[in-house]
């Protein structure tokens, strides 16, 4: 998932959850529940895009194909050919615009903190009453001092300032989304409802409390980080909610609707990440062990295999596959500018008719590298399809791409690139990558186990031969 997709998802969820609140919850007198909802909804909007539940993803999976899972541990493709610099790098332009807005929001927040410090140092509050975290500031000469103190202490004891800080940060992160700013205002309004309800209860009379609210002896300032007792812009709304009858208990059923709301968001998120994960585990490059089973049964519709009797073949063989990839692949400008290097693991399907598709990134690097790998996979010509029991089947391949800057490789010797190729061991025997297909054809068994060792661990186990990593394959 790239950063643009993430930001768009976050803001979509903010719009949906706040729309739900605005239509169903904002007029209810369950103020603490509303506060909890706004906080939870805003936090989950940032978290849900990362949610990758296998169970939920399985609901979105509708493909009904017979799949043979096969992993090809190829030598890394070292990509050095630069892409032509485009006239406009839209990703970079959007990033600059976004971070300029975010920076402006942080600057505004910092100015607010600076002014707040100045406010704390005032010796004469001159009719002001406000609170900030555990501190309450009230002009001792102000009328109705005890009532106002009770109100501000509610803000202080319930940590309303923490909510304000979070929503100010949210406003900076989502500065282009009006809903983020509506949520800032709404959470402050809910804070006032909570404090008004408790302070009026302590006073013993809502009418008397309203008279305190409409008093003309209060002054305020524009600092958005503190809770002010007197805020003219929301005074009418506070009085209306204070005078409103308490919501009936059956209105709590509305909050129960949040369950399907958030479930729907999870399903949407799973569908979005499904193209990137498709029920595959994230590869841990430190040490990965994969075990799969290949049943010795006749082929049936929907049956999944690990090894086929005859695996798909690229036209011209493995060495020609290397040449094709190195001929097609281009190092994205975005990745070059950011000096991004590393490995991208991709899986794709060689279908029954030999066509290639459904490229999925298992572990990516971003910055256009993942998209480039998928693009190259899509350029592949028709393969000779794999067969099981004499019938063509779909075959999954998993392949690593190594991206490095300012390094070149000999494209005439791609099949024997040992400069940075990991050591390949099959059942304890060292074999060349170009011999792997033949070895697998002659060693189809009940189970295939592959273990990837990173260079550090491989070197300690195999010495100099393992300095570029080791791939251990066992047929059980």
C-alpha cells in the first residue's frame, strides 16, 4: 500500500464515521458515549487500513482456480538502468503539497502552544476562565466563581485537553479534509456538554446554570488548545442541549449500529489490501520456513498442489527469462531519488493457457519499485503451461527482485550471476540455479520445504560460500 492510498483510505473512513455520528448520534444526550465514539472512530480510521485479517480477506476472495504453489528462488536481478525523468513527477508533487499543508498545521499548533505559555504567565486573567490538562485558570474576581470552577474541573479531571491535542494533530494530518476540522469542533462541543451537565447537577438547577452561561461578565481568547467556559459561538447550542430531555435508553441501540459500520470498513480495507497480500504471509527475510503438501491424488476442480508433474516453462528456458526481465525492468525515478535499494518479492500465476497474470507483491519497497515489478511480470509472453495428470493447471511462482543503485551486471551471463547470488542447496547438495527445474522434476514428493537464510546467518553456517545468503530446499 502506497502512502497516497493510505491517506485516501483514512480520510474516507473519517468521512463515513463522522457522517454516521452526524446523522444518528450528535443529538443524543449520551455525551460520554459520543466522546468515546469520536475518539475511537478517529483512531481506527488510521489503524484499519493496516488491518489484514485472513478470515476477513477470505470473504472477499471469490477466485475459484486450481492452483499449484511453486517457489522459484532465482538469483537477484540487479537493476541499474535509470528511467527517463518525466516532465512531472506527480507523486513528488502531491507529496510536496501534502507535507506543506501538514507543516502549516504543525506550525499553527506550535504557535498555539507558544501563546498558551504566554497565557499561563498572565498575572491578571481579567474575567477569563479556562482549563488546560490538570490546571484550572479562573479570575478570582469573577462572578459565580464556584460554579465556573466546578465546570472547569470537569474538563481537567476527564483529560479533555488530551482529546483536543489529538484532534489538532488529526487536523494537521488531514488538513485538506473538512470533516477533520468538523470533528475538532464537535469534540470540543461534546466536552462542554459533559461539563455543563455535571456542573448544573452540582448547582442543583439547570435554569440557574443557564443564567450563569448568559452572563456578560466573561471574556475569552482565541487559543484553540484550552477549554473556555465562555464561548459565544456555541453558547446557544449548549443551552439547547442542557434544556433537552435525556435520551431514552432505547436510543442506545443506535450505538449498536457501529458494529456493522466498522465491520464494513474492515471488509473494505481487506479488499483493498487483498491485491497486495491475497492471503499470503509476509516474508520474514531473517529466517523463513515454508512447508506445503502435494497430495498424490488425481486432479480435481479447486485442488491445490505444491509441485506439478510438469512445471510451466518460459520460452527459451530460465536464462531467457532472466534476459527478458533485465531487458524490460526500469529503476523508477522516485526510488532513485530516495536511494531505495533492497528486495521485492512477487508472486504470479501461469494460467492453464500459458498466459501470465495476477501479480501480487508479497514484500515490497514502495517508491514505484513494487509497481515496476508487477509491470514487468505483465509483459511476459505466453509460457508453456504446467500439467498435472496430463491436464493443464494454474501455477503460482514466487520470485525475488534485487534492486541496487550504481551497480552493473553482465546481461550475457544472467543465468550464472554469482556475484551476489545466494548459495542454493537441494537436499544438502549444492546445485546451480539453472539446474533447479530439472532437479524439481526428478524429486516430486509429498512435501517440499524451503528455508531462506540471510547473509549473516548463512556465513556463520556455511562460511565464505554463504556470504550472499543460502536457500535450503528439502524434499521430504
